[in-house]
C-alpha cells in the first residue's frame, strides 16, 4: 500500500516515513482520484473525482473550508467511493481552480457547485457535504437547489443567533503576496485557523503539502487572498437551514470553538426531530484532522439513516 503516486506523498523532504503512517491513511491516499476542470463564468474550476462501482448511485460532493482545497477530502472520500460516485471541489480562488478579478462568495460559488454536480455525474440526487465555509455554501446551495438533492450535510458551520443579517464581511485580505525560497520553509509555516491541538500531524502535513505552489518569484500559497474573505454574511442563513427543501444533518466538533452553547441552542431550533445532529467527541473545528475515522462513521450513519 505504501507504493502510491509520488504526488500524493506526505513530505518530499523525508520528514515522514510512509511506513510509519496508519494503514488506513496509506490505503486512502492510494485511491488516486482523477483531476478534472469545468469552466464556470470564464473561470476554470478544478475538482477531484474518485472511482465508483455504480454510477447510478446517489453520489457525494465535498465542499472545503475557506482558504482550503479539495485535497482536504483525499483521506475521507475513498471511504465512500466504493459504493457511490464521489467528488470534491476547489472553489474559485482556492486549490487548483482559477482566480477571479471580482468578489468571491455565494454569488460565484453556487454556480460552481451546480456545474461540478452536473459535470461529475454524481447520480440523479446527490448529497452535498460542506465544512466550515463550505458548510455555509451548502446552506445557500441546498436552499436554492435542494429539491434536486438527496440531502445536505453541514459540518461545523456556526450560525450565531440573530446576527447573520447584521454582520459585515471581514476586511479584505490585501496584504502583499508572500513568497518563500523553498517548499519546506512555507509548508512549515502552515497553520490551522482557528488554531487547535494537532493530534494527527501527518494529516496536517498532507493538507499543507497541497496548499502551496511554486511560481517565478518563489513558493507561495495557492489561495487568492481575496477569496479568504469571501462573504457569506448578510444572507438569512437561519431561514435557509430552517426551510431547506431536502433532508439535512449537522456534524460538529464537541470541542469546536465555534459551537458555543448559544450557537448550539440556536442551531438546534433550525433542525427537526428527525434531522441528525452529531457531536464528534474530542474533535475541534477541523474535525476531519482531529477525528477522521469518527467523522467517516458519523457521515456513514447519516447516509444509512437516509437509506443512501
């Protein structure tokens, strides 16, 4: 299992020996997806597609968090790909997708989700699964197009009670783009936001390794700084979630900084008695980094309950 494509290796510098990595992780990243693009409003949108045994099954589309990329799902998606088509998107301004000259946010990302769902052949009624910023995009997309989905799974995307219509978008990230002389230096600077304990450093190494690119000036981050501040503010997110025209579920980290008692009390009111709300023990906001196998079990349980 350790003999997989070098572009999926954890650390080219030899910091991690593949033989020391968990067997499940070696297996997961050995399931190499295809890399595809679809053009949306003049911007190339990249996504990963894993093999599937039955294209007629209802598939999954994973949506990453702000400033992240599809590779965050590369050690999660294979656990679902044996029985259904699975894909993970790079939003514009992130990952391998193109950058836009205008503003980012749901106005551009919702068409990107729709295009990938259509292009990737994910079945008649797929499920959209989104973490953090991707969770907000899941709310927006499912509210608009949920009638064509089997369900929407929102992951650790907090809605603070009574504030989403009052919040203002964060200040634009207008700092000059920084470059580093070598890959090892920039990868070592990679940090999760918000910061949290790192229980599985090999997973952080993996996502960090896929978060950088080499340009003429040196090594830099893949994301467009403007995309990191992409607004989901001033949208009635509570109304979206309360009135989704499809099944819905919520997975969150039991130790997440965002899941305060007030937030959980408010979000509980947005979900019905038959809508799963699952807290992953010992997990923080980036719960797929903290507790990847527990997350897989939680999502499998939801899909099973939906008979998918």
